[in-house]
C-alpha cells in the first residue's frame, strides 16, 4: 500500500508539473530572446520596445505596450501626435489611413472621434482585432504598471504640423508631470523648435539625427539629454557616455544587430522583437485597464459632453435674459 501511495504521489507530482508547463506562455511569434546572444550581458543593457513590441502586436497600441511589459522590456518607445482638442495620442505619422484605413489626420480629429476608429493594420492584428489609438495617458498608465521608461518621438512634416505640435508641447509636458514621469520620460524630435519648446516647458528633450558624429556636441550646446541616431561608432558612444548623454538607436530586429551595437559600446537596445523572456502572467490591473480604458473614456466623453451642453445652455439662457430676449 505504501509503495502504491508513493507511485500515486509521484504520478500526481508529474501531472502537476506537466500542467504548470502547459500553462507557461509561449514566446510571441516574431519575438526573439536576449539570452540567444552569446555576447551581451543581460544585466548591462536596457531593452526599449520599439513602438511597443510591434513585431508581435500593432505598433503604438496598448496591446503592444502591455506585451512589452509582460516580456520584461525596460522601456517603451512610442510615436506621439496631438489631436484637435490638444490631447496627445500614440500613432506614427499624421495620417490615420495606414493604421485605421480612415482617410484623415490626427490633427483634425478629437479624441472622441478617434475612439470611433479601430486599428486595422500592423503585425499580429488578427490576435488584436479591437485595438484603438491610445492616448498618451493610457499608454503611460500601462507602462507605469510594468515600470517601463518612456521614450517619446514626435515626427512632423509640414510647417503647419510643426506649429500645431509646438502649440501643444505644454499640454504634453503637463501630461508627463501629471502622470509622474516628467523626470524620466525622454522626448525625441529632429526639430530644434520642438526641442526648445520641450525644454522650456520642463521636459527632457533628445535629438533625432542622421549625423551621430556631431550629435554629442550639439546635445551639449543645446542642453539635450541625449540623441537618437543610426548605428554609430564606439568613439561616439563612449564620448556620449562620458557626458552622461542617453543614446538611442534605430529598431534592431536581430540578435546579430544587437551584438554589433553592444560591441560598439551601446548599452541601450531599441528593438521591436528582442525580449527578456516569454510573457509572464498578465498584470491584472494592466489587463483590466487595457481592455476597458477605451470604453471608460467613451463614457467619460459622453458625461463631459452632457454637462458641457447643460452649462452652455444655462449660460446662453442667462445671456439672453440679460439682453431681454425670451428664448423659451
């Protein structure tokens, strides 16, 4: 009987181990492990997920940010643009067509209008069919839950778009302050006027440049906290490090590319594919927030609009009464 009990206990233990193993998350399709490198000390580098883990989920979405956090990334790099009502949202470029199929621009739409659109383009879209264009506040909330640093890139083409961006920089920095990340979030742009506005508002500006050899001196001269540049040389990276400047590269999608950057002295790897581990169990708060935030925001927008209409109506009635006009 004792032997039978031991055999049953052993079988039960094996069954439990098998069950636990079956519950372990698989590495997302398109992702690769940092540990695949034989050259990189994983404790010596910071992994920044490019547009979230955008090789596996649509770029700049809450799904991509959440997946990056669950896979152990140290930070997340997002593209941001201001809306018509001054809110900053996460999307690459001004046009809405590549991500949503809608023929319009971010600048001409409010957050409420953007919430009516669904993301239809990007990697892994079949697994994430209901994603929306997130606000920066939403993305920061999820990033904070996973202790990820924010690296925010502002791209604008025309003179008109630059003016709209600069007009809304104070809103951006105020959002970073409100969310408690103004001392750690980095704001990257290629435009001096944008970077000057970020600095004046109390943010941390970093230069986006194609000329890494001149970047260190330019950052020192203008008071930028660092720069983003293509693969550069060991001397430039070493020079930047000695000046306490942050250095961000382009999206590095292979371990070979990460090995090259590491050999040049880079200790920050920006990648849409490289992760520390397979997804951990979902952070319950992050999961609830990610799935419900758009619905909550839609309800909130309706509540705000309702009271705005009441206030507008009361104000109009008061004004008409003072003018002696009866609008009943």
